C-alpha cells in the first residue's frame, strides 16, 4: 500500500499534525496484544522455548501500556498546544465528539455482534447481563456473570483518562505548559500508585491469581479506576515537553533527541527479558506481589514514553522502521482488531483444542483466527468506523 492510498485511511488530527512513527508504534502494540492472546508454545521443549514463551508471547500484555502511553500523548497534545498560546485554555473544541465517534460505534458494534454470537451458541441469558454491563460501564464496578470480551476492560480505563483530562486542564488554568504537565503528571502518577497500595490487603505479601473470590475481587480492583491511570501520565509528560520545545526550536534542530527512542527500545527489551526470567523462575504472573505489580507498571510505561522520542527525528532509522507502511496500516486499524479478535480466537481454541505438535493444527488455532479477525477489522474500519469519523471531522469544520 503506497503512501497516498494509506493517507485515505487516516484521520486528520485536530492539531493538523500526524506522526507516522506513532501509527507504527500502535501497530507494534496490537501485534504484542494479539500474540499474547493467541500464540502458545510447548513448555516441555526446554529452557529456550520457555524463555521465548514468557519473554515474548506471554509478555505481549505490555502492548496495552504502550496504547495507554500513546493515548496520554496524542490526546493531551492538542490541549498543550492551546495552553501554550492561552494560559486559561482548558477544553478543546470537538473533543468529546471526536472521542465518542472514535470509541463508541465500533465498540457497540462488537457488543451486538458477540452478544448474537454467544446467544446462538449457548442460549444463556447471562451474556445479556454481561453485555449491558460492559456497554454501560458498570463492569468497571461490578463483576460480569460470564466472560464476554477479554479486551473491553482497557476501554473503560481509556474512558477514565478521556473524562479526567479536561477536568485537570480546568483545574490548572493559568499555569504554563511545563507546570501544567508537571501537575497532571503528578496526579495521574501518584493517585493510582496510592490507590494500589490501599487496595492491597494487609499482611499479604503474595497474591495468587484468582484462587478465591476475595482475591479475585482485589485483582479486579487493581485493574480498574484509578489504578491504571499512571500509564497515561508518561504520555502527558512527553506532550508537556514536546510542545514547548518544538515551539522554541525547529524540529530538525532537535533530531538528537530521537536517540532517546533507542533507549526506550532497549528498556523494553530488558523489561521483556526480566519478565521472562522472573516468570520462568517464580511464576510471577500467578503469584503477584506489590513490587511485581509496581515494576510492571513502571518499566513498560517509561520504555513506551522514551520510544515517543522517535518523533523528534522522523528520518532516523527507528522512526523509519515504525513508519513502514504495513506496520502503520496495522496501527491504523488496531482498535477494531483489538475489539474483534478475542472471542474469535477463543472459539477456535475451544473447538480445535491444542495442536499436539501438528503445524497445520497450530496454524488453524492461531494464524487463521488472527487472519480472519484482521480482515474483519479492516472491513469494519473502512466501511463503518472511518465514514463516521470523517463525518464528525467534516461537521466540526463547518462549526
């Protein structure tokens, strides 16, 4: 797909800016997530295979922090641009309409599609309760009776950030970009950190994963408001640095800062290796500790924030790699793929079972559902999401 054709799939940001490398970084994030949900290995094949499993496949959950950090930057960026020219600015015109148009239509479409699918397959009314709890946001506060879509929880976390950001800009009216960024970063970083400490039960050093209802409820709270907002803090921090720098100095004179992107790649590799080693040795995923949860928040978030520095040097190797057309395309349709892949992957795995060493069977339960859902996501984006987004964008131009 050449660049002119790819541009037809893009939505012009409210700032008029577009960062090709960040489309690619979003593509990396979704590839990590779908690999985490789909791929598996035989742990009996030795240490190297176990390390690949835990350090690459099972660490794919780190794609979600990358998404959150990206949102922190891209959503706050236009706010900081306006704050730089007007210290009293706090709300971006059309902000709510853009966010609602981006998230809600494909989300509700997926809810309807999977509700019909579950009803035809199981004839269980419990899926209706799960569907409306997710659709209304109640799943943020109360458990759902049956699993529905393993990706939906992160949409609720995104909505928390979308709602809080204008409020935080309103509370910081009159402050400079740098001070606003420092305050918002502090709130988004410290409040979730404190909340996680308060949720953690007294005199419990290790929390087994969903072994009883009480511990399941604790783990549920650790992934809900406000415990995940610290990821966004790092994207906001980057925006508060990027805006004043690029207003004072031409971007081509800041290319050296793009080198920090490689530090982010290195830190992400170290994080993947650490997670793989500790998972292999201590089964840290199934035996969570306070320190393991805090490190799993800090390291991937800082790594993702550092990788944002690639935007300072679009001609650099790292930025050009992320701006590869196929990777950008994957990033552009990543939200739809995020929504539609989970239940389909589970359907293939449940009906086919493990591959037992058969390459064809392994491809059937991994490659085929990913290919099917990616194709579906492309169609949904092109013929459903994109027209809605373009219509909203055009209506905002007229007002």
